[in-house]
C-alpha cells in the first residue's frame, strides 16, 4: 500500500510540474508580429534572436517564473517582460504595459 501511495504521489507531482511549465515549452520557435515587422525566435539553451527589418539581435533569455522572462543583452543590460502563450499566439507585455501580439510561424512558412 505504501508503494502504491508513493507511485501515485510521484505521478501527481510529475503531472503538476509538466502542466505548470507547458507555456514555457510552447515558446520555442519563431513568432511573427501581427501588426508589425518584428520576429522573435526562441532557440534551445536560453538563446533568442530578435529580427526587425534587416537587423538581427542575438541575446540570452531566462525565465523568472511561468509568466515572465528576462532578455539579457550582454553589456546593454536586460529587459523583463510578461508573456502569455497558446499554441499559435504569443502576447508580450513590456514594463510600460505595451502589448505586442505574435503568431507562431509554421515550419516552411516565409517570415
């Protein structure tokens, strides 16, 4: 009986952990701004690329929690933003409260 309880608790914790961080997993990939020309690409190992017109900026990012991430620009400092993500839509809110809407770029689609 004790073994069964241990297994059930372990399974419950695994399910809880996987659900709470699902939005973070959904971020990986390219996101095109809905009303603009910016693209964000979330890469593995905390790397991010920001595209605007012909300019590409590479940086690192880390998660403060499941609703916020911080973009680290080497010597230029950092920016903490709030985000909300679904499978195909991403909303990023900066520190001043300005919201930017993005749509997930489908593999093979032009950016």
